[in-house]
């Protein structure tokens, strides 16, 4: 990442020795025999360019740990604030180990310039400290030494511990609704990079977050409810713990809360619409590939893959099914009224106005060919498709059996296979005719709101594969 700093700046180069030891997952250590994971040590050289009006040689203490991740992390400061710039993509493996996945993937973010992370160089003790148990469920509460933001361990529903829920990877992070990667617990693997006795992150109130030990290697004592305490050598600081709150459990220092998050803070910019949970999926692989990224996940014992890479005006996604069939989507970024929106287009085609599925396939389900799809015709289509999948004729279709079944040759056949998890309304692993009827009826009612209970059936459906 190349950052242009203001003129007449002071260039300060900080050299730090990087200890060559392996990093840990949250519950791994050298003493308990658990496996270790390897951190990518290509995050070099340990240099940092800084822009400061301070006197020559006056380098704020945080510069040392962020220096280890230059040039991927760049910093500068002014009289009051320290700024951290990055793309939010760490050098370690991402996403692997997640068992509760909402189908988001990590995309690089533009945390630079006015959109950089910031915290005060000299923290001020808050008159009324705020706890993360009932505040700050949105946005970041800290920034790690590698430039990755750290969010509240409790997700934005105010009750779910993301770590215990299986939503985090082996390094304690995942991709959020804007496909922005961030941690939700302390990134303990960074301790072996920054060195024992150095902070692994800084809270957005300006206080440092240390690992599981004090600089002298002893466990911290008498931590407050925010996982912090004061020592003679360090003053007030936070510590990581292996149990909740995992890192700073609130802010000992002054911050401004607005709309449930620390304000100001950078904005993550995604290009895809919000995605939904994919129950039963577990992420097994992630790697950089062909100028983009590849994510592999397992669903009901079968391997799926997502290949995605930057395009001229957005991102190209290719979804690869276990049988080798692919679906390509192109997410192009558009702007309107200062807000970022996403538009989905097929590869190599201009962006069309997206039509509801039921309108696209209405012509196929128009049994009497009068140019309209009625509720009765839709019910007949549901009965035909469900009956074809109901091999046991017991009124329900197992999601496991459905995944292995040959697609039914009907308008609804592919839809049922692709959206099985959403159709299974009570999450019992089976689809019933009533559940399928409820889903398609909702689509029909929305699309037919102004058509007197019938839909125009004039649009040509997409061409079918021979094996569909």
C-alpha cells in the first residue's frame, strides 16, 4: 500500500527484531500439547514511515508494534491522535475453522487517509467508563498491531458470544456484513511477532492491550471488569484473557459513542448484498489464488468452493458446486447520493435490472399458456416438484438426501436444491410441502401485489443445462 504523506514531514524509521517463534490459536500453547499454527512471516521489513509535527526523534510508543507489519501497515500522528492505515487483510490464513458461517468472505478495505483507524496518543480517564457488555455492539473497539480491527466479542444482537458460537476462525476473526475481516477476541498469535512484553493491540481509547502475561512473564493480577489494571511500569493497560471478555471489556478512557459504536471510526465498504447463514457449513480452506482468493467449505459432507477476484469495476465471484458446475456473479460498485450500493451482473454482460425469481420462471409454470401465472398453477408446480423429491413418500424431504438427488426437471427443481436451508423454516433438517408452499406463496404475493392475483408470464426463462 503506497501512502503519500504531507510535505515537511519527519521520516522516522523504527527497526525492531522479530522473534522467530510460532503463533498460537486461542487455546494453544507450548505447554499443553495442542497443535500450533504458522504465521506468515513475509510481513517485513520492520520499518514504518511516519508523518509528525513532533520534535525530531519523538516517536509515540505505539509506532514500535505497528512497524513490524510495514509496508502493509502505515502510521502517522499529530499532536493528539495516532493513525493506523491498512487494508484489513492479515498475512495469516483466514476463515478456516468457522462452523457458523453467514457466507461472507474477506475483501480488502480502504482504511487510509481520512478513513484510517485512530486513537488518542495520551488517553484520558473517562468520568463514566462504558462497559462492552451493554455498549459498542457495532464497529471496532480496538485495532491490532497488524492493522486489523477488533470488534466486541458480543455480536450486534447484544447477546451472542461469537467465539462460543463457532463464528470465528483459528485466529479469532471472520468477515462481517461488508465482507470486512476483523477479530472478535484478542489476537494472541501476534504476541510471538511483537515480542513478550509488548502490546498486541491498542483500544480506541488509547490504552494498550497486552497479551496473557506482564512484560516480566508473570500473569497479570487484579484485573478490573474491563480486563485492565495499573502497574508502576506501564500505568493503566488492558490484558487479553482466554475467557470473556477476551480483551478490553469496555473503555477505561474517554471515547464518544454514537449509534452503538465508537465515533469516529473507519467505514468498511462492501460490494455484495447482505448474506444469510448457511447452516451446517464449515470452512476448511482459504488461500490467495490467481490474483484473488479461494475459500473452500464443506456442507453435508460435500466440498464447495468460492473463487473471487477483483474486476475493473468490482469483484467477480465464481461459486463451484461439488459436481463441478459453476455459477458466476459480478458485483459492480455504483454510487448514488454519496452511498455505496452493489449491483449484480452476469459475467461478460451489461448489468440488467434484476427480476424476482418467480417472474423469471412464471412462463414455465403457466400451465394453460394464457400468459399469466395463477396461484392454482403455482400450487400445482409445488406439488409436482415436491412429489418428485419425496422419494420415500412420507411427506418430507431430507436436506442430506436432497443434496445428493438429481435435480427435478421443473421450474422449481433447481430452486429447491439451491435454497433448501432457507425453505427449511423450523431448521429440523427436512423440507415439507407446507414449508415449500409458504416460501413460493410469499414470492407470489409480493410480485402479484398489483396484478389481481396473477403474474404476467411473458419473460423468457434462462436456458437450461442439459443435465438439469
